[in-house]
C-alpha cells in the first residue's frame, strides 16, 4: 500500500497542518505494516507556477518533474495533504501541485455526458487549518475547492481533519488542535 504525504504550510515548525498531517500519517504507519510513504514538502521544495512553457513541455527537466508528480499521485492509495487556509483559499504552492495532478486524460476527461474523474479508488485525507472560523461560511474557498477538485478527479473517499479558529487565542488553538487530533480516524477500519 502506498501513501503520499504532502505539506504546504509556510510556517515550518509552528505549522498546525504539518502537526496534523504528520499525526495522520503516523496513524496509517502504525496500522498498515509495510506501508510505503512518499513525502513532498511544497514549501521547501516547491513546484514552479504552471505557465506556458510548462504546458508546452518546453523544458524537459520541468516536464519530467511534472510527470513524476502526477505519477506519484496516481500510484498512491492514500494521499494525506496538509492544507492551511491562506487568503481564504489554499497556499499557491499547493495550487501549483494541483495544477500538475489535474491533467486531462490522466485524472479526468470530458465526455459527451460531461466530465468524468479518472483517479478514483484512492483515499484523500486533508489536514485543514485556518486562523479564523469558516465552517459553512461564504469565506471558505479552501475546503469546498479541495472537495470539488478531488471530486472532479474522481476521488469520492475524502475526509477533512479540521482545526480552525487557531489564531483567535492560544486557548482556541490548543482546543482546536485537540479536537482535530481526536478526530483522526482509524485508517484501516474506515478504509475497509
Ligand atoms: C499568508 C497567510 C494567509 C492567511 N490567510 C488566512 C485567511 O484568509 N483566513 C484565515 O482564517 N486564516 C488565515 N491565515 C491563518 C492560517 O490559516 C493559520 O495560521 C493556520 O494555522 C495556518 O496553518 P499552518 O499553521 O499549518 O500554516 C493566514 C496565514 C498566512 C500565513
């Protein structure tokens, strides 16, 4: 079984989403003997913005990197994503990664009946963190976007582990993180 672990927070060791994504991965490792884990830190090892040269595959090294990122996603049975809210959406580093995995003919295709996701059959767990409170609010362009784009690619098994209100006060932060840690599910039981 293969797990792909992605982090995107720019806050390093102070990052709540890194803390949660690591806890989710640790849970999977403990439950699944021989689990293969691949990790990409999009803050220290970012992908460039997708531009015209990238789309045209003008640079062979860049094209190969994009291909590897896509293949890593396609190969994964489980994808754990640390996704903080930045400016009501996701970090641009995470968007650059999504721009490499949302590829027509690979993870989705258009048909006469509309779009069809091609990357189903995997589980995606998102460690969602935000400074304010946004659940079900019109300010949330982070979780609904992630739910939509992974759904568009065919992912139906999507779970959010959410800690929000993190910047309201130190007490809010510790309470929200405790709730999120407690919400981390049993990997194998839930995946079965
Ligand atoms: C550049 C930046 C933009 C942010 N934008 C928002 C925002 O729009 N709404 C919000 O509630 N919190 C916002 N925050 C707060 C983060 O969501 C909060 O600090 C969260 O803990 C980030 O996750 P992390 O600790 O894993 O980096 C922002 C933080 C940064 C650094």
